[in-house]
C-alpha cells in the first residue's frame, strides 16, 4: 500500500490562492537568506504548479493583474528587507491584495473581481475602466485608513497576518502614492524613449527636463518617475549622472544637495538587490549567473568611487562599504569550498579589472588625489593587492 504524502496532502488542503501566496512567501524568505528545513520540496511542488511555463513569478489572475497594472513598471524581485526608493516588491502584492479583499473593502473587492471575470479577456478597455474605478475606491479608503496613527497601526497588524515581511506596509504606502499619480506616471512613461543608451550629457539634460516638468505637479511621486527612467538605462549605475552631472563639484556634499541626489541611494538599492540575487545564484550553484552579477556589482562599486569624492565619509559610502563587505563574504565562502590549487571563476582578478594597479592609479588621478604625498601609503596597499 502506497504511503500517504503529508506535504502533498497539506498543500491540497489549501486553496489555490493560498498556495500561490505560500510560494511567494517562501521565495521572499529565500531571497532574505533564511533557511527553512524541508522547504526545497515544497518550493519545487509549488513552482511546478504555478510556473509550468518556466516563468520566475506566479501569474496573477485577471482581477489582480488589472488592479496592479499601474505598479507593473515599478515592481522588483529583490531583497525585501531593505528600502527600495521608487520601487515596490512584487512579493508584497499578494498580501496587499489579501488585506484589501478581506479587510479594507471585502464586498467591493468581490464585486470587482466577479465583474472582471464576467467582462472576459477580449474587452481590455472595459476591464481597465473597471479596474480604474476600483483603484479610485481603494485610494480613497486607503487615504482615510492611513490618516491616523491608530489606522496605520491596525493596518500593520492585519498585514502581518498575511506575511512576515516588514516591507509590506511601506510598499502599501508606496502603492498609495502610485495610485494618486497613476495617470501622470503613465504619461511620463509613455513619453520616455525605448532606451537611453549611454546616458551622456544630452540625454541627461533631456531627462532632467522631463523630470523637472513632472515634479512641478507630482513632487511626492518623483522617485517613481526616476525608477521609470532607470528601467530605460542599459547600465543601471548611469542613473547617478542625474545628480553628478549638474553638481558644482564631485564632492559628496555637493552631489547630496542636488535635486536628484536620491539617484545615488537608488543605485545602492539596486546593488543590495544584486547582493541578494548573488546569494540565491550561489545557493543554487549557478556559478555563471553569479559571475555576471558579480561583474555588474564591481562595475557599480567602481563607478560610485570614481564619480563621488569623499564618498567614504558620507552615508552613501558607509552603506557601500557594508554592502561590499557582505558581498566579499559571499564570494569568499564560495571560493573556500574548493581546494587552494583549484581556481574558481569568482576568484578571478579579471572580474575586477578596474582594480589592477594601472587602473587604480588612473582612478587616483581622476579623483585628483595627491599620489606623491598623501596617497603614497594607499599606492603601496594597491601594489600589494595586485
């Protein structure tokens, strides 16, 4: 007689939406580096159910897809436990919808979902109109609910019953900001070119004009507009040029005073996301993927160091130092798994080509340091690293 499968039995007791939410929550914990004994089998089964097409995310039902459409360009599959200016964690959508449909506006949410299902897939315009109407209702209810400390605290408590993520409440408030400015953000996004290439002076100046015009009426939604610009860039760190190009000097204090100084923080946010992605790639023995991520990380680190003077003295520099130490620990742990006489692709110095002696001396000259006097000890350290 075949023995019963307790895991399969447990999963079958859950409704499809609950299983999808469980998959999202387990993947969130995986991104955080949290080890859950026995979760690998559960993850494999849930992915087999919800990712039959090989996609990396659970496909949302039509009611949810239309409702969250204004957020789509701002969603990120990153580390959920750190601030992410201008972007919203994809993993926060499921618990937010659970809260909206069960606690905030249960009757209206049910009517909306039923209405969308009746409209059918062919009538997208009518479905979008129905979603827009419900978005407005949610927006007004959110504004009322979050307007008092008690309301905000009750919302935090309720959301905690759907997820352990500490970022979901912040993502809810971000959603509120996006819904307020959804039409302006949509027009701004449509006005952007398909890509922004190398993002040199002319493109930076043009993007600044677009952002200035947007900010006049939508100041609070500016981080979301910046995130939309970032999506068009071929190289993510180029976003900092919106702050470094107009600054009177390369000093961190001068750059921090620029209108779009938040772009430096946003690039550091992306670096944190890459750290999480690197951890997952290494955990799953995807070494070539890890190599690509690590190369991008080193390029970003180098760009920040080169383009911002006195970086190490700023909050940006301190955060960069913390992130790079954490990344170095991940890499060292991976490399140590192999014998000393066996090379590892992640230990290759070519990954960090900027850090050759010639490259770093060029870096010193570019930064305007006094190599002969004050930089002498620093150069000796560099020689020892090559």
